[in-house]
């Protein structure tokens, strides 16, 4: 299994996953044209995407979903409450939050998270004994989250804001309160704590995701990780970017990380 974060941040989020037998996108806040451009930068033809899967209804996660579904003639997988915000799809496959399902040979577990959306979920994807966790837009870690992420070999993990930068940035006070709340977004320090909670010897690849462009920097997120991670066994630790794909991480290929120029 391999994956790449195509876009990550406050404006648009999208992750590409490829098992060798099926390719799909997790969320897509990008336009169809920009999605194709970023996949092409990785050597991936957008026409080879088999499915789209959605975490929740916020625009930075589903803006491009309807047009891509129609253009590529592929189904969209979403729970019922998220699907109510999706229109004019080529096809819709509903799943139940908390109940695993088969996505063209991939075992998908959608698990409930705490965020200010109607029925937000995070996912784990299992294929041929490899497990990828995808967790963004979460106000706080819970027992359910930690249990769901057990045994992951790779993570896309939210590290949204630096707590001090959030307090001094130019966001309105109400927005600062929302972000820092238990239904908002995970801070750098909270991401470190969660990673330490779920770390095991086979967890080797982590992409930090959904970094705020106003209340975080790559330097702050990486510094928090390097100072706070109790285990130094990660082969890959990088930040997803808002303007370009992170590169392809091959979970089974000894952590080969392909950077994009």
C-alpha cells in the first residue's frame, strides 16, 4: 500500500491511496483540474481513480467530490448525514459510522470523531496485512480513536495549530475558541500525545496534516514532534502541504519517500 497527501490545510484537503489493485481519494477540497495536476506530478493518471471517500461535509473536504464523481464515473462513499451535503454524484455508497465495509478489496473502518460537523469520521484502511490510519479534523483524542488506530503502519495525523501561535494570530476570538475547543482541531502537542499513545514498533510513517496557515508552521509542528516523541523509530515524518503534494510513501517499500520538485 502507498499513499500521498495531495493537499492539506485550512483551504483544501485530499489524500491519495493506492493498493496496487485499487486507487481512491480520501476527501477532495481541490478543484477537479487541480486534483488532476497534483496526481500527475506523482505520475498518477486521474482516470485510474476507482472511488472517492468522504470524512465530513465541510467545504475544504468535499468541494471537488461531485465533479470528480461525475467526471470519473466513480462512486462516492459517505455516511448518511454527510451524504446529505452531496449532490449530483455519479453514484453513492452509504456506510454506517462504526461499521467496517469493503471498498474494492480494502477493509475500511469509519470511526466516530469529535468535530463540529454532522457525523464526522476518521478511517483506517487495511489491505494485505498493512494498516493506514487517516485522522484529521478532530477536537480531541478519545478511547475510541486510540483503539481504532492500534496496529497502524502509517498515519495521516492532524497537527493543526501551535497553541501559542493560535492565541496571537489574527483570527477572530470566536474562531480561536472554536479551533481550540474539544470539537475543533488537534494541536501540535495533542498530536504528539496521541502519537505516543498509539506508537508501536511497526508504525513507521507519519504525515502531519491540516496545518493551519495562520496559527502553525511546519517548523513548529516538526519541532513539537522531535521534542515530544518518545520513540525514534519513524522512517518518515513530514508535513502535508497546502500548495503541492507531499510525495508518495510506500508503506511496504521500506519507507521510500518520493519528493515532488
